[in-house]
């Protein structure tokens, strides 16, 4: 069978997921918690891009790269400065509850206004310092209606008592909201340029469990071989073939070294 060229870079946000994203604009805090490869960042970025087009909203993106509070704070200061909000550079990270409360009050006064403001913290699982989540909870209690905090993580990070206390201020998006169902998988496959049979869709759904990264890797194999991977295929080998093997040897070595754990627990 000849190879079929697919548009694997197609972004698909299902109607069900769009409905799940809408409450973000009504809540002080939204948590997006799911394992790697479920499309957390893609979904949030799509939503924020829509808000920028529709409302000219202010969007502040903060990426976390390692478990270092000082680097996180510097990234936050840079992210705010990037959209013209330099006031964060005048503050050090609050060291205790009293200074955190005072800073939260100042922070919210600076952002209150008519224009919507979305603060997106991505890859929160990399930052394990409990002081950060404590401060975010303090911030949530004071957040003006036009400011919305979105935090994406591979692991649940909010203590149960804080989830209960926040009540309607908190919106939670989980893995089940991000996974594709049978109909959505069929639509996504069609957008990528192929019409799989219902039997193939069901097979793909069972093997991938609707996990976006697994679906992508399966469709990539389909584009190259004309058939979906069988039940004996190895997703890690598929990942390496798609993401690592095409790179020059130097880049492969760099990624291998950077991927080594700093420590084991």
C-alpha cells in the first residue's frame, strides 16, 4: 500500500473540551492535571489565543524548567515584564505568610481593571517547593474578577482542604476531559488527512486510550507504513523513531545527557 501523506500538525480541540475550557473565564483558579502527552499546554494555549482574539485579553505565560524557586521567580518577573507589567521586579519572593499576604494585596491591586488577565503557569510538577502552592492559594482568595490563574501539571498539587475551601473559585480539568473518545478520534484522524474505518478507530482507541501523544505516534506509523501498529508495538520505540532518531548525533547525545536524573529517591 502506498504511503499516505498526513497533516499530523493539525490542532484539534473537541467541542466537549471547548465546553470544559469555558469556565476558566469565570473562575479565579483553573488546574489542568494529566500525565505527559495529553495536550494540556495545547488546549490552554488554544483557549488563550481565542481570548486574545475575542477580548484583547492580557496573557502571561510562565514556564517552569526546574525545581528552583529563584529561577521560577525570575521567569515570572520576565513574563510579566514581557507584557509591559514591570512591577514584579520590585518584589522579592515573600518569605512568610505575612509578607505573602501583603504582596498578594499589592499584586491584585496592580492587575484589577476592565481587561481580562490570564496567568498561565506550565509544567508546575517540576516545582516541588510547597511555599509556591501556599502562595497561589493566598492569591486565589484575593484575585479580582478580571484575573484568572491557570496551572498545568502532571501531578495533582492542590491539597484537598484547599480544593474544598476554594469551592466555585476553582475549576478542575483532568485527564478524562483531555482524552479523545471514539467520535473525537474519528474527527481528529480525518483532520489529519485520513479516514480510518470504525474498526480501525476502535482499535486505535483501545490501544491509545485516547491519549493524544499515542494517537499521534500511531497515525505517524500509519502515514509511513499504510497500517496501524499492531498490539506488539512499543510506544517508546515509536517515540524514539519520531522524535530522537531524525536528530543529528550531537543533539541526540545532548538530549540523553540532559535527560539524566539529578538524583534518585
